[in-house]
């Protein structure tokens, strides 16, 4: 888009949650957290002393709701599971695993490392997330949560997102990029590396024009960390993953799950929604690849009273990711994603296809292949496919992933759907489904010849600005009333 004017496992209906016996203590506990966050905003390191009795629980024994759509054997997390905020401290670039050239300058904003503890089945582990607050923030601003994709051991997957311009849009710096023209376009490249370059119609190298985009809307950027892989897993690279609902769990051995990543994101929001500079009505969540599958799993819990902060997420952007089969069908102990909720979910998908993608029972084959983006299958409606990566797992077809949220909206009272299709650039079609009785939208950006990675859009559009624009376009109040307020007006340039 070019603008020169600067334009319950709820499965079922939401149920009112009765006050927990711990609610009085929780209010005191959260008061301490608020003080900590205030200090963190001022750059002071803070710590909250551990207390075995003060776990902010993601689930209470009195809160378990019988799943309506889940299979009878659906597993329900133990009541002992929970999270506790521990400390925060200013953060500088950890040069050992992050390209410090992409770290935001101190004049643009500050990064704070937040540390919490998760207790699950008698085991305690440290969980961390990073918060970038631009210097230009005044008053209340949106909160944007970015979930990283699976990453090798050589990097910090969350902080590497700072190299993808999410921080630059947040703090008002210009993001420069090259956009396709009629005579100079980003090529597909050749397998297995798909080294892309700009070529003219004769296949000769060319230079596409440099364009830029800026946003006048500041937002606070949150970068949570997935958990390190199990080093005893033969397929492990000792990287970081989210337990996105696939079986086996990415980076782990066996079908069992090892932590509560859904509860962790709920906890992150519980802490950050206390900040006086966060607008609680404007929370967006973005995920890419493994993080995009995790984003869909989180959306499945938007009406779950055991994770009430997830209901404050106004919109989701999912990049190069389909829905895991296990949560689509409720398999292997994974929760079944609901078929309806108390409201429609606003969600945008950014997918690529037209690339032969190996289908391996075990990772490493070159054939047979299916239509996809070289790693994530696109497939055919009704099918299930293996992800072409060491962590594998099966997903449903892309069209089924998208249609699921249209059907969810209709079943949740959004009214009759209307589909409109437009073209964006050279290779990308945009399918937008709107609803007669809801401002929610289900949007699909589908790029022909896009490859799994940062350039999945094949430079038809900016692959950071568009997902951010979508989540900034929605707000939801405490009563659950959703509003659509197009954010395009806050962007200037080409995106």
C-alpha cells in the first residue's frame, strides 16, 4: 500500500469466572508487580522475592470447565501449574547471539528483560520476555506481542526480531525496503537454498526501487522467549521453540508437553497490562512459522476463562503457518480448538505457495512433494501434511486453517460472511472475509512463489508493516466489544 497523506481448552461459550479464594492475595501480588514494572520503566533493576505461596496460577481447581467439543479423554492441566513474576532489568545487546547492529539506539527506546518462573507438574523453570518501550511513548499506547519462529542454537530467536524492523516501526524510524515493479521483480530462486534476487523479464539481474514506510503510532513491543530444545532429542539443534500443538512437541522427545506456553503468554499479558503506558484495549499478537502456529493455538483460548488475558487480544497476524492437526482434531492429548466462542476472532494469514515442499514421514527426504513454501505445506483442502523441518509434526491444509476461523466467526454470531478478493503487487492475492454482524475480519495474503522466511511476501508488500498494521486496526474493551479502526492512517510511505 502507498499512502502519501499519512492515512473453554475452552471449548464452548465463555463462562463467568467466580472469584478464586486466592483473588485477594492476587490483588496484593499484582500490586507488587505493578510497582516492579513502574521501576523497570524508569530503568531500575527490580526483584520480587520468591514466595512459595504466591504463584499467579493459570488454572485453579475450581476453574476447570468441562470441554464441550473436546474428546472425552482430553487432558486438563493440573491445578498446581502456574506462573510468578520475579524480576526485571535493563537489557543491552547480548553480542554472543544477536547482531548488535540491529539493536535499537538508546535514543530511540529501551529494552527490558523480564523474568518469571513457571511451575508445572512439580518442576520449576525460568521464563523470560523482552519489552521494548520507544522513547516517544506518551500516554497509553498499543501493545504488540511478537512470537518468534523456531531457531537454531546460534541465536536468540526473540531478540533477533529486532532485526526485522518491528522496533523501528514502534519508535518512528523509517523502514527501507525494495518493492517489485512491472519490470523488476524478486525471483523465486532455486532449491534447496532459494537464493532470491531481483530479475527483469529477461531473467537478468536488476535493481528494484528503494521505498520506505514509517508509522506515527508508537507501540510497546513484547518479545517472549520460547524454551530451549531437549538436547537429547536426535533432531534437536538445541534451539528455541513454542509448544504450538504439534505432536511430537517441537524440539522435545515424545508426545507429552513439557510446559504451558499458552499460560505463559497469558501471564505475560497479566504483567504488562498493569503498565500505565499500555492501552488495554489495543493488544495485538503476531507469530511467524512456529510462532504462527502458536498464535493460532492462543487464539483457540481467546474465550477460555482460565486464561482471561488472552481475551484482551484484539487481533492476530499469522505468518507462514498452518494449524497443527492435533489441536484441529483434539489428538494425542492436545486440546481441541473450539468451533465457536463469545465473539469472532480477527485474524490475518500471510502465506506463500507454488514451491515444491517435501512430504517426509521423517525429515530429510526430497520427494514426494506438495504445494507449499519449501517448509510449510499449503496442500489441498481436506488433507493433512508433514512440516518439512527437523521438528516435523502435521498440519492441516492452508485453506482449511483459514476457513476454520471464518466458520468460527459465523458460529460465534458474526453473521453472514462476504468474501472480496484483490491483488497486491505482482504475486499476491488478498482475500478478505467480512461479516454482517461483526467488525471482525479474516484476511489471507497469499503469495505465489514465496519461500519460507523473511521474504515470504516476495517483496509485493512489507512483511513486517502489514502484519503490524492489521493488529493495530482493532481494539476490544473489557466487555468484549470489538471495534475496527483502520490503522492505515498512521502509516506513511509504501508498505
